[in-house]
C-alpha cells in the first residue's frame, strides 16, 4: 500500500487478516481486497461481499472509528443516500496502534461524471442530501478540530494556511486569480446562523454512484457542525453550468454563503496540492486541480 504521510503506520492485507483472526474470527475466512482509489486518511479493505475494514493511517484520525460508531447509525435513517453503517469496532492489536472499524459495504463506484447519467438529477440529489443533513436535529454534534480537518470554521481561521499553500504553488498556477477568489471569500460576511451538520468532504471520491444516480456517501471523517458553506463547495466539485445553478436554487443559497463556498473549494484544493503529489495521491491531486479550475472559471464568468 502506498504511503501518503510521514507519520503513517504500515497497513496491508496481512495486518487486516491478523486483526480479524484475533478479534473477529467469525469473519477471518472472508476474502480481503484493497479498495482503490485509496483513502487519504484511512486504508480501506473490502471483506467478502458485504463489509469493509477501515483503518486510520495516522494518529490525527485515530478517533474516527469511535465517531463513526456514535453518529452514523443515528444519521442514516434521516438521510436519503446510503451510509456505511458500522458493524463492529476493533481494538489496537497485532502491532496496529489504534481502534479500527468494520462497516457495511455500499455497492457502487466513485461518482465520477461518466457514471452519473443526468447532471440535473445529480444536482437535485445533492441538494436533497445536503438539505436533509442540514436539517438534522441531533445536538450537540462534533465541533471543528484537527480530527475533522477544521471543517465548518470561519474562513479566516484557514487564511494563514491557505495563503501559504497558494504561495507554495505560485510557479504552477495563476496565483492572482486564486488569490482574488480567496480574498472575496474571506471578506464575505461570516455565517451567523446555527451550526449545521456537515459531511465536510463531499466529492466524487466519497460519493457512490449506482445505476447512473447517486446512491451512497462514504468517508465521514470530516463530520462536524459548522458553516453550511463547507458542504456547498460540492457545487464546483461535482457540477457545472446549469446543474450548478439548479443546485444553488434548490438549496436557496445566499450570495455570502456562495462566496464562502468558493473559498472552501479553493482552500481545500490548494492545501491538498501543496501537501500531496502525483506519487502519493494522484486521484486527489487531479481532482483538486479540477476543483480549482472550475471555481476560477465560474467566478470569471460571473464577474
């Protein structure tokens, strides 16, 4: 398995097999297969046909299995797309240092554009899902912090890291255009409403397509309550043109939230591009480049 982080522990199918044999022997005979594209924060292995093992790669996300087990069963009945419901919570062992989880497998493939039949239907499905998640009345939920990548915070809290990432990428991108979008987003009025439930990382890697439609949502490692603009950034990750405008209309997104959402997309893209390479995480690098281009082109057109 390719390493993405300097503090990443070694994880392979042999480790998963040993953990199963020691802690869940009833599943030890299941076929184990590594899931691509690789998760940035977790290693995912499919177990047989109906389950998957999810193991944190670094200490930063070691709390995620417990968070998933707490919240995903409560959220799943309230949302229109399938969630990877936790089945069992594993313990450290076999030289693996953290809790890990076994979850239900969601059949389908990463929701790239060629796997989604109708962009307007995708826009409606995304708006329905995000709207339902924002209306969830479970309180208190997770608050922004390092374990959920500080999703949902005011953009000013991401300003220093975002500008440092932009500067680091100056030789490979239009720094003036990116900075202009970021400046506009940071200057937009902050969210003054109640904190909303957020997935925090909606894109084609974490959305599952089946039969030409969105079917499921995985990787809830950024689950948090905060500024709804954070999930609105999916408008540039998954949609274009009329479908993007339809998404905005169906969620009734005001101008300040739309601007902050642009900022979220830029911030996540440049931070990812400054951290990962084509060698360590090619899928995310290519996706981040595309998100950034979509935002810049869209704002130029709007201007």
